[in-house]
C-alpha cells in the first residue's frame, strides 16, 4: 500500500468533508474531532457525491436519500430512503486508511 499526501491538517476543519484525489481515485476526506477519515466519494447506492452530504458523529449521510455510512468501517448504519420508499444499500462504503505526518494528511491507496 502506498500513502499519498492529499491535504494538510490546516486544509480541513472538524465537521468538514472535502473532496481529494489519491492514486487516481476520487475520495472524500472528513475530520471528526481529532480523527481523519477517507472514503470513496460516490455513494454506493446511486453514485451521488457524498462530499455534498453531512456528518452525523463518525458517519457520512448521503444528501440524496439519507443513507448513513460509518467512516471508520464503511458499514451501512442506515439504509437509503426516498420519500416513503425504503431501499437497501447495494454495498458498504469503501474506506481508506489515513495517516498524519507532521501537518500532512496521507491516504493509503
């Protein structure tokens, strides 16, 4: 696994989600408290951009259908729902390890 610098610690604030790229992959980078998380940017259900979503504790919530994914494990915490139609998520969210070296944020790809 190769670690790629994607941002500096000053480029993201607690509670924020930002788009980054590492190893040719489009990812999201989130800060929750003092922890940093990286995951695929597209929702595994309908492919919506999760950078436009919100954080709920240590999870990211899809802005389109409110599916909720744990950022540490990628596991589905809440299945998608559009209006009154309840659905099943296709798969968990792919996550990537994040390392902090000095003021650099590195993602393993």
